[in-house]
């Protein structure tokens, strides 16, 4: 089963052993970040540093000035954590070690953009803005995401791409010193707290026949029970219980916006890419969910992209809807993504058994998060597991 390990350019650049060490795991591919959000990352084996602080979302290569001149929003350059063409330098070293390089592109997740241009952000029913979450319904933001997808995906030497956060981002976000876990929101509360009420979204809700002026107060009233600590019903039924008949209209608008963005971004990548370039999305098969693994309609997305990368660390059940939605006669990639960093909740010791279960549910490939963050012991367990699978 083809396996790819995630890496950042700073895991490779300046470490002469990184590329060979990654190839020695038994993987054939590396999914290398070319556009990424702010982060603080450990580099446990790097000869020059142990912690990298990426202070804002940035492209990890020189952006095309002709493409972005005069535009707002536009990509931010990286600082000293990824200077110059950090992606290109790392990609060349990995390719020299015999690894196929695919880009890893984070899209609708950008706190710097929200801080510099607040009007681009999702704004909830209370008027709170989420600077990390660009509203994908706004035309300028949508155009930015489509062009960024094409530019960051199709880097020299890349054979494919994996597009993360290509859809709605909402309340849930691993922010600095996060303190939002005091009330158990459940699926329903997360959905209602992730609804956007910027002018573009208010117009969209009105287009679904909803009373857009009344809708924010209806959402606030629905959330009152959540703040009181009432148990939240799971799934979409919980949303309908809280918001009633208006729930369907909000979801119809959001599903349409996300689906159109995904289609446009994939088309832009294909137009810029050479023949045979693989396009995958990090995805969740429940369309109303938000985040890095965006909610999608499995049938729709598998008719557009070459496949999906599906989170499986907590169980591989999310693969099933995608497996059932495969278009007849088309070989869609279903990549099961497993965290293999023990300190981040991963289980590298059970990788072989987990991979076998995922394959039984339809997985065709594996993704390992994250070779640059894992300890030596974790990497040893990965090597053993992949040797057994081979």
C-alpha cells in the first residue's frame, strides 16, 4: 500500500540526514508543506534547532508577484523559519533520496489575514469574528483561495497535491492557549457557533428563503440551552432540534458555497498542472463539519478530485461513506491518515493492524502524520510496521 509521510521544509533543510532517514522508513512519498498556517513545531533530530516558530500563515516559496500585485487578500511570505524557496530546497533533497514529492497546501485557515483584514473573517451570531477562519463565501476571499491552491499546489518537482482546509473553518481551532472547552458544545453547538453572518452569508441565507435579519437572534436563542449545560444531541438531528426548520437552509447555503469552491480550486490546480498530477482533499464525509478535514459530499468530491485523505487515528469508520461513493470505473484514492506521534495521541505501535483495518474498509493508501515531529522510537515502530505491510 502506497504510503506518504508529512513533512515541513524546516524538517529537511539544514539536516543532511533528513531525506535518507525519511526514505528509510519505507515510504515512497512525502507530502511536503508549501503553504501552511502559524505553528510551533518540534524538530527532535535537527542539528541546528529543536523548535521552529512559524508566527503566521505563509507560503514556503517565493510567491508570484505578477499574480498577486495589488490584490487583497494575498499570500504572506514566511520569515526566518522558511526563507527563500524553502519548499523547493527540501523537495530537491527528498527527490534525490528517491521520494516522490507532493505538496501540502493549507487554504482557509489564516490568522494573519484575519488580523490584517477583519472583514474577511467568519463572524458568528454574536458578532465575534474568527480571525483564523476566512469566510469562503466572500468573492475576493474565494478568488484568493482558488489562485493560492493552484500556485502552492503546482510547485516545480511536485507530482501531486493534498489540499487542506478547502472549505468552511469554524469555531474549533487549536489557538494559542485555547480556553474554549469549558462548555461541551457537541456537533450541534459547534455547527451553530461556526455559522457565518457576514454580509455575503446573510445574502446567501436570504437566497435560501430564510429571514436573514432574524436568523442571528434565532441562532443565539438556540444556543441558550447549550450555555446552560443541556445535553446536546449528536449529529444533524441535534442541529435541527435547536434551530428547527431553518437548519436546512443554512446547510444548503454552506454546502453549495463549499462545493463550488472545491470544484473551482481543483479545476485551477488541474489547469496549472502537468498531466497525471494527483489532486486530493483532506476531507470528512459529513458535509456540515468544519476544519482542516473539511466536510464534503462524498459523491460530489470524488467526481471532482482524484481522492481524499481521511482522518483515521480515532478509527477508520469515516472511510466507509467515501468507499461507497466511488464513481464506477474510476480508481479514486482513499488515503487513511494516521497520527504516528505518540505524544500527540498517535499509536505507531498498532500501525500495521490499523492499516489492515483501513484497507478492509476501502483505503488504498496511507498517510503518516508526521515524520518530522515523531521521536526516534515512534519512527522505529513505523519502519517495523511498514516492513511488515510490504
